C-alpha cells in the first residue's frame, strides 16, 4: 500500500474532522517523494550533468586576466575607447550577485559612467566614446549597441534593484522603437552619427529634438539582419522579464516572427540579410537561436522551443565536422587548419554565443547532442583565443546546471499564471524557467518528476534537489532568493 493510501485510511479511522486535512497531508507526502534532478545522478545519454569544464587553475587564471582588464578608476575596460562591453559587464553583475564587492563597485561605476553616452534628446546610446572620460561620443547608434545596453541595464535593475538602471534601459528601448523599428516590426541596423544642415556632429547632437528635426535626420541604415534582430529580441525579452510589461514581449515576438518568415533557411539556421537564396550564417543562427529559446523561457510556449531546436539542426552549428576538432573542450588539441578556416567564417564571439545557446537548449531538452555541440563551440573559441571574460561566462554555464524553476499548473489557471509571473524578475540570466501544463504532455526534459497536486504549485530545483511545493508568490520569491544567495 502506498503512503497516500495509508494516510487516507488513518484519516478515515480518526473521524470526520480529520478527513478535511487528508488532501493536505497527501500533498505533503507526494512532495516529499520528489526525486532530485537527474543532474545529481548522471545517466549515460540522458542529458545528465557531466561536471565543470574549467579546472580551478584555469578559472583562476581567466579570472585574473579578466579583473586586470577592468579600469577601476574610470570604469569600463582599459583602452582608448569607452563603451559597455557586454561580456565583462554581464560577468561582473553575476559576480556581484554572488557577493563580490569589487565586481559590484566596478559594474555600478561602469554603468553610471556609460550613462554619459545616452543621447539626451532621443534616448538612444552612442556606440562608444573615443576618450577615456566617456565624454567624446561617436554619435553613431548601432542596433547591436542598443540591444546590449538594454539587456545589461535591465539585468542590472534585477540584480541591484536601482530604478536608474531600469530608466536607462527604458530610454534606450524607446529609441529603438522610435527610430530603428520598421513598419513590419523588424529592427534596422542603426543610425549614423552624421550631421545634417551643415553642422558638425557635436553641434547637431547638442540640439533638442525639435531643432534637430528642423535640420533633418541622420542617415538610418535600412538593412534588417537576422543576428541583430536576435540581439534586439533577447534584450526586449529581458525587459519584459524585468518589468512584466507586455508591449516589450509583443515587440520581441513580432521581430521573431518577421525574422522566421524572412531570414530562416530551409534545414535550419538563418541567413544574414537578403531574402534571396543564401546559406545560413553562424552569427545569425546562434543569435536567433538564443532569441527563440529566450521566448520559450519567458512564455512557456513550446512552439518557441520547437523553433529553437530546428535552428540547432543547421549544419553551420556542426563545429566538429566543419573545423575538424579532435578533442572537444581541449584547446591544447587545436588543428591549425581548422582554426584558420574558422577565422575566415566566424568571430570568437559568434562561437561563444553558439556555445551558450546550445548549452541552454541542452538544459531545456535533455538531448546530449546539444551538449556535445556546445562543447565543440567552446573548444573552438578557446582555440581562436577568446577573451577571458567570454570564456568564463560560457564555461561556467556549460559546466554547471542553471537554477531550475518550474510552475506546475494549467495555462488557464489564474493561480498558475500568478506563480509563473512571480518567476520573471529572477536576478540571473542563466535560468531554466518552465511552465508545465500536464495537458501538453511531458516536459521536453522530464528529468524531475513532479507530484500531482490539487492546485498549482512551483518548484525550485538546484543541483542538490528540489524544494517542496510552493503555492504563493511571496514564498516562491523568497525560495528563489535563497537559492541564489552566496553559498
């Protein structure tokens, strides 16, 4: 006889006043029966965890290189130009969340200094400052810069809770939609820093909105690239998670749908620009894959995960075959010919974006093929001499399981909707966030067995195991905070 049946029998013998408590007791028993994640007990071919890929010595060396690249006096990275370097700031925010005070101070200093590059009239951010004081802007505004800044300021708001970071993210996102969004919802490549009306750029951009428009507008590049739309989708999805405001999600969804229709290549992957026959490119495929996976995490809608898996089937992500990698995750076994070929076809950053996308897809699907592909991409980035900050970010993600938060309940159940909404502002980018409605069938990666309960519940799983059912938003938020607190 199982535990629930025994408790029901005991309750019946104890009388009517105890029977009303039977269901609650049964729920507790079921919750206690939840096994730990499969990541804690690896199984061959099951998508089980295989451990860190950076040794303690490697990680210490990369960390030292990363920290030495930061300018702790002026903010940003050392060098003649100042801008918000995406990998370095994202890594600093993750370290700050984990209690690293030096990274917190540098991140805050950099974010505040970088705010000097925000256009006071239109709200976009200039690509960089040619002077170390952050006050010599280029005046150009590429969509890649806008997206990176929106993502990082939204993330900073989630980590620090400071409204000024969210305000900056809003201002840049507003510029993206006002100036760099086409009528069909795709994002344009950027706006030049030229100055109409016979003025110098410094003179023109010192004017307010009305006076600028009287002189004319700088050139806006009408190209709509798949990789840059992927960047914009990732940023807008993060804005939705940070704020809960549906227009950001709607904008991200519209851009994704446009790119799927106009830039997807048969057989998986994305072309860069022209809708004419053109092969898939790695950067476009990796960024759109990351964008589609992010939409799945934000909405729980399985169609996005299906699209992400179609992206991963592209031959451009078969690094081992394309570049003759003999030893996955071992940079010491680099084939010179393969590395030379790779440098002609992709950047180091492309390889790392692909590694992170494929690792995320592995976590959500449990398919070990994605993990192997992720390791291949990471090995290639090592061979190509990737910067320490990028290797740390991707290496840590590939090597450990993300925080795993699952809402169990019907998509039409208000209680489940409230719980899923409560998981949005998690102060981390590396999170496995799922919504399981049993009517849709098993989860794509059913590595945790959740109990059948009488009402919607959420579960927080770490490498050691899962929480008991969490029924309220407050207790869920508290449990997530505890899971993310410095160990």
